[in-house]
C-alpha cells in the first residue's frame, strides 16, 4: 500500500514538473526580445579575433559575454529590450573600449561595430552612444522603434491602447473615418490583417476585425517601447500580410521608480461645430479625465522585480441625435391622407395634387398620443429633438 501511494505521488509530481517546464518554455519563447551584433577591428581596419565582449545592464543586473570569431564578429541574441545597456570590448595589446547608454529595441538586432586603439588594456576609452541610431543590416524590414520617451510624449487621444501609434507610420491609411473599410490599411493590405503582439503574445481582436484593436490593451504609460513594421516583415512576425506591431511593457529594475499622470479635456477648450452655431445650439459638454500611475522596483536585486500600472478613465460626452417629430397639424389632431380619387397615387402630394389629399380633423386619440408620447420641436433647437413611438401599426385607429 505504501509502495502504490509513493508511485502515485511520484507520477503526479512528474506531470506537474512537465507541465511547469512546458509552460515556462512557451512563455520564454513568447517573450519579445532584442539583440546586438557587430565587427571589432583595429585602427587599420583589420578584424580582431578573440576579443572579449561584455554586455550588461546595471538596472536589471543582466550580464552576458561573447568572444569574436575569426572574422571579428560578435553576437548577442534573445536580449530583453532596454535603453541602458553597456558594451565593453577587451583585447590584449589594445585599449579597453566601453560603449554606454546603448538602446536595444524590441524585435531588432542592432549593429554596433567597435574600433580598438592600440595600447594597454588598462587604458580605457568610453563612448556615450545615447541618441545614436544604427543601420539595420540583419533584415529588409521597413519600420521604426518608438522609444519609451517618444511613447510618453506623442499625443494620443485615448491613452489605453498603445497600438494606435501605428497610425503615425508612413503607408498607414489613418485620415479616414473609422467606419471606412480602408481605415487602418497599411500599404494596400486589408486593415484586419495586422499582427499585434504584447510582450510576444498575439493580442489581435479577431472578432471585430478593425485596425489598431486588441483584446489585451496596454496603457500607454505602462509601455516600454513599440516597434512597427509596415513592409518586408520576415517569417518571425507571423501570419498576416499587413503591418506588424510589437509592444513591450515596462518592468521593474534595481531602483524603485514610478509615475503619476492626469490628462484632462474640458468643454471650455472645445469649439462648437458649424451646424450647431447655425441653429443656435450650444456645444455639447465634454469632460474627459484620464488618470493613473505605476510603480516598479526590486523584489530580489538582479533577480526578481515587480511592476504595477493603473489607468482610469472618466468620460462625460452627451451626443446630439436628429429625430423626426410630428408636425403641428398632427399634434392638433389632424391627419392628411391620400384618397382614392381619379389619378391619385402613392406619390401624390399636397403641393402637386391637392385634390388627392383629404384631411381628417378632431382626432382626439391622435392628438392625445402625439402630445403624450412625442416631443415637439424645440423653439431654439429645431431638428435636434427626440421622439419615441411605443405603438405598433394599429396605434392610430380612425
């Protein structure tokens, strides 16, 4: 009995371990990553083989090393995207070269070549690479990495969906109405053929089929960076023929950090439309408050971090609706109808065939219904009244 119980418990533990490893491997494969490669040469342009290259990030404790091959090439793959990396190149009889503030964008393998001056390895040369771009020589994709600073500063009307940043890219049809079939199409491809990933997971909303729409929205203030590809995406970007959007959320670091935000839009700064002004209708109230905050930091230094983000929206925006209401004659109990006289048809009207139009008056029931269930035109808001008809075809017996 003890042997059977032990065997059963061991089998359960084995299944749990297999499931956990399977989940972890899928999760790791789904992560959006970056990379960096380059060639190390001397001042004459000759390649340097066997140079030690170290990539590290003090914010998260990330550290990796590589050695250049016979062609002087080094490479780091599957690196978490960030803008605070440091590359250090060391080789005997050459000065140590350090490149600081290197930004590695999501879905991009950056190219960072290095040229080592002759000298002692104890001598150091430091270069700040902040703001320096690099030519993408690893694939033919056409796109852009939108950095954390750009994500925070770019104007976005509703800040709960970072995927709308795709609309700022060339080749994207974004100046038409959202109901237009061409809205959101990229370089001629259908709008519902976009691939949008959030931290490596596909979040495209297949049920709606509209551009820039996801099932798992990431608030703008929680996003680290966004990469958009509008053309020549390779097979690693999935199944769609249109744009590819990679969204990477922020994570904690070795330092505690956080933000608070409030974005307000108020009626006092809104203009009225032409037709409202023409009819003397005041502008509709609009009060939009988007607020939130986030905080991140270490749980265990260099090993485990946390990050929390909250986004709230309070919106007051009544809409004006145009409805038909009964004319004064109907509200007074009168009803015009087309009689069966000679030459009278369904197209007969009072101004074209007055003999075909008869009038019934003093219809008390019609007068009662019209006044009780229909609003009349507002004296200063003609055309902007509401009407409700709770009756069926037998509502007006004559």
